[in-house]
């Protein structure tokens, strides 16, 4: 019996270690494939994706299959590109129709007779997954919206509104959206140019987007108060909403937001703390960065470029559009990601990247907590292992935060 137990432990341990090794090898290969894509070595990137999938018994996420397809398409190997795209569309119910039809990486496939069939399949997946999707017309242009929990749309009961990150669609909120709609009316949408929302030819300034959002909510019969939930760049929009219409806010939940507390010179602080001189900092951010941005504008789709431009303008103005008025005294939550990931394509530099990232995180954390201190129901959450998309990596935390904010709002009403 002892021998058998020892043998079983050996077998289990060996299997576990082997599984760890496979997993590590797979992750390393995926990072390598991504890095090769970044330096435009598309053919080797595609082959490395294939090696990664083989190392993991062909188990891969839809995102990884999609990225492999992009590399194959850019390497001018359409058969392999279509293999991966058809795989995610057929076997993984890929639904991001708005993204795939505007992805510049796939341009070489447009003239292939298989392209239209693929696109129709993705559109069918989306229509099935989002059967209650709707379009609202604003100034002659359609905006893609999705509501749920409308039976909970009651007077003085907060409507939960989701604002996406930069150039992102509403798909990342799926798990959170489904849970919250059990108790509250919930609204999400895609900003102009994103998904199937039409291009209204106007810059996505905070004022424009906030006023669009407000009009859409009222058109759907969703009246204040609003609990606004944002991810990343979306934080600039909901902070502006709270600044423009503070009396309509039931609460704010910022999921790993853009740092709208940032002022001129703040960007140097983490570099100074890690030990760089001002001369070294200035040499890091000269014309090289401007050249990078200009190249980005040339290569990326319009919906991405327009939001990058607004982000840069907000930084330059010290986010004055967002912070013109103080935060309303309502439940305000910050949820910060603590999981650092280093892109394999990043070149060596004169400082430790992870240390720099954590220093910057700590600096932002202190400023955000300072914003919360005067509030009755201000709260801060830290997810140590989550990446930037906390709503995907740790959806339960986001759900708990929203529910807690709703509870605190009810306490406020009773007071």
C-alpha cells in the first residue's frame, strides 16, 4: 500500500510538473509569437503560433487563434489565416463582427471568395449571441446598444451603465453585465466607429460622447440616477459625465482607469523615483515617441486613431474636461490591476520595467485614494494577479464592487 501510494504521488507529481512545463513552454511561445508580430516578422510569428498550439495539444483561446490568423494573413498565407478564422467562427462562436470587418491585418483576405462566407458566419454568431441588440439614431448616425434587466427599470433605482476602454467593444463586460442585470436595468453600447456603430465624423471628445450617452439613455427610457462603470480610457468619459451632470450620478466604478489625475510633469515622477536623471528622462521621450505615434496613425484603423488623439489632448490639457468639478459625494470605487506582464518584444532599457511599472502603479494609487478620502463611500480595490482587463480576469471583483456601490447608494437615500 505504501509503495502504491508513493508511486501514485510520483506519477501525480510528475504529471503536474510536466503540465507546468507544457504550460510554461506554451506561454513562452505565445509571447514570442506576439513579439515577432510586433517587429513585423509575420511569417515566423505565424510559425511560432503553430508551435505553441502543438505544444498545448491545440488548446488555445479564440484570441490566440485570431492573432495567429492575423500573422498568417500578413505573411500572405491565406489558407492558414482562413483555417484559424473559420475555427474561431465555427467552433468558438466568435462574435466580434465590428472588429473583424475593420481589422487592417486582414486586408489581404478581402478579395478571397472565402471572406464573405466567413463574415456572414461571424455576423450570424453575433446576431444569435446578442438577440436583443438595438440601434439608436443620433444626428442621422446609428449607434449600437444593448440593454438588459429592463424589468428592473424603476424610478430612483440606479441604471448601471458601462463605458468601454479605448477602441474596445462592449463584449468584455459579458459576465459582469449578465449578473448585474438580475437586479438592475443595465445599458452598454459601442461608441461611434466601434463595432457596428457608424462613423459620425466627429472627434470622440468627452463632451460629445457624454452628451451622446445621455441622449441614448433617455431615448431608451432609462432615467437618472446612473451608476457608471468604466474600463481604462472609458474612465475619462464617466469622470466627465460626473463633472457635467453630478446630480444624475448614483455612483462611479473605475476599472483600471486612465489616470485623469495626471498633471504636467507627473509622467517623470516614476522615472525620477527609480533613479533616472532629468536628462535621461528627456532623452527617452523625444522625437522617437512622436515618430511612433505618427506611424501608429498611419497603420491603425480610424476608430483607434481618433481615440488616441483625444487621449493625447486630454493629457496635454491636464484632463481639465474631466475634472472641472469635484467628484460628487456618491459611492466611488477604484479597482486597480496588479498583474505585471512584460511583452517579449520590449527591448532592454536602463531601468527595470517591472519595478518601474509598480512604482507608477503606487503613485497612481496614492492619488486615487486621495480623491476617495473626502467621500463617505469611497473604496479602493487591488487585484494582485489581474491584468488590465480586470472584468475578464477577475469579474467577481467587478461584480462585487458594483453591488456594494448599489448598496451604499441605498444607504445614502435612507439618510
